[in-house]
C-alpha cells in the first residue's frame, strides 16, 4: 500500500512539474504578446502623428506659398512609391522576424 502511495506521489509531482513548465512557457508567451501589442500600438500612434504632421505641412504650404501638396506628391513616380513601400516592408519584415525568433526561443 505504501509503495502504491509513493508511486502516486511520484506521478503527481512529475505531472505537477510538467504543468508548472507549461504555465511558465504560457506566461512568457503572454508577456511577449503584450510587448508586441505595445509596439504595434506605438507604431500606429507614430503613423497617426506622421499623418497629422503631413496635413499640417500641406496647410502651411498652401497658405504661405500657394502650393498644393497633392499636386507635388502627384509628381512622384510610381517607381519611387514602390521603392519606398518595399523599403518599409523589408524593415517591418525584419522586425517581425526578430519577434518571431524571440517568441520561438521563449516558447522552448
């Protein structure tokens, strides 16, 4: 009977150890997710600030120099827009790849 109790305790503590490890991994993943969410929110805020600044510049150019910014921006070629988009996309991919690598490291 005592032998059975010892086996049950051994199994219990082994299972409890595995559960603790899974919970630790889950907390790490949640912490990383919160960090990623925070960074995403920060990037969205920066984008909104940039849009506000652009609108402010458009208004100043229009009032002070009678320049319509949309016309100036219309002079930018499709190739230049594509190059800028590609550069920004690559920067974002690199950042996300770093997060994915960190997430994989934490999960293990």
